[in-house]
C-alpha cells in the first residue's frame, strides 16, 4: 500500500509543477504575445496578413495589407517576389451597396 507521507509528497510535487506551468503560460502571454506592441503603444497595427494560398509544396502566395494598400507576394524556394503592389482593398459590403445605390439613382 502507498504510504500517506509518499502520497502527500506526490500531491505537493504535482501542485508545484502545475503552478510552474501556469506561471510560464501567463508570462508567455504577457511578455511574448502577438498583441504585445499594441498593448504597450495603443496604436493600431499597420501590417496584416490578409490571406495565404499554398500553390505547391514549397510555394505560397500571400496577400499582405500595409496601411490601406494590399500587396500580392509569392514566396518560394528561390525567395520572395512581389507580383502586384498598390491593390486597393475591397470596400465593406454596406459601403459598396450604398455606392451602387447612389450610382443607380437609389433603386
């Protein structure tokens, strides 16, 4: 049978290990999280990855937004090449409907 002293030491060791895991997770989110820069500066992010498309095993096409401009980039084994730059991002649906209604005379 398991001695009560051994069982108590096991439970305490398990509690210490779980507490260390929790503290490490908290510190990782706090100091190395993805939103670290926005949390300290209060500024909105200027760069975003809008969409990716896997072409083959080594090649990807990326749509990257910087400020209000999008860029189409292909990334592969030989490096990265900008396919198209200065793409205007699509308008939100409600704005596009309002613009279409204004052009069509409100019908």
